[in-house]
């Protein structure tokens, strides 16, 4: 095994991920590692550790959705820390969180490998999400007044705005926010946690699959507004059809 050597992974043409200003120089690619890393880790102030970890976590999530962290590649926490301008500690903590979400897996003495997923896994996630969310939305359609659904329209419109400019990371975030707000009306915290975990897992990229195109995002976002209209009208047939099709055909 080669010691201390890292290979740079080129970024796709879409650009650089959303990271804190202090965390990464514009245009610098992520690095994957083919062996152990021996870079020294500069100390990070304890008082800032958790805020920095949160920023790095969101940056890594955006990079995963954008396809900048490539399925099957191994990434070293020290190397990523250098790119972000922080110590390896908050990067490693963020990666451990991603590992718990199924986005990466730990490779001892090397770093973290981005999970390689199959179309079958995505289909299974869609099936489970439908089994959980369709009955809940049908129940909500019968009981929630139209005025409450109208309050969620800005969240649905946020997904269309992100889709219109091809902002995949922004779309993923606003998509989760919309679904979370809908399900929150059920008043079941355990449901929210399970649905959020399934939703995130469904957004990680497939093995060797191209990232979603803008047109796919736009079509996916339009279904949010259509769903709100169906919920307001208490059209249960349309609600059920839209939710199932949204999961099986989702761009993210």
C-alpha cells in the first residue's frame, strides 16, 4: 500500500460545492486517497468545533448531491480538511454522520468511501417512502383545512426556484423542507425522523449515474404545487397518484 499519496478527483463542469468561505478556495477539487494519510492536523478551537462541523456536513451533503464526491472513491479527512481550511477533526465527525446516514462507509486507515448504490436500492427506498407517506397524506387531505395548505405554498415555490436554475443541492434541501412541513401536520415526531432519513438516502447519487438535469428537477418540483392543489381540493385519488409517481420518478 502506498503511504501518504493522494490523487485529485476532477470536479464535474457544474462547479464547486457550497462551502463556508473560509473552508475552501474557489474551484479547488476534492481529493480522493489511495492509501493511508500522514498529514499533520492543525488544532481547531474547541469553541468552534460544532459550528464548523455543521458547515462541513452541509458542504459534503451538497457535494454528494451534485456528484462531486464520486461513488466508489475514498476520501481522506486530512485531505478534505486542507481543502476546507480546517483540521481533519470536524471533517471526520461530519463523515461519521454521513456514514450513519448510509452515504459513505468507513475504510480503516484510509478514510471514507462514497457508497455505491444501485437502481434497485433507489426503487426500494421509493417503495418504503410511499408505504409510509401515502396513508399519512391521505389522512391529512381529509382533515387539514385549505388555509394550512396555502401556508406551505412558499416552500413548494422554493423547490421550483431552485430547479429553474439547476441548483441541485438547493433543490434537495428545499425538497426535504417541503415534505417535512407536510408530514409535520400529522404531529408525529417519530414519523418525521424516519421520513427524513429515507428522504436523504434517496437523494444520494447512484453508481455511475449522471446527476439530474434541470428539466428533470423542474418536472419534479412542479409536482409539489400540483400536490398542494390536490390536497386543498381533497382529491384523494390525485393525491395518492401524485405521491407515488413523485417517489418513483423523483429526480433527487
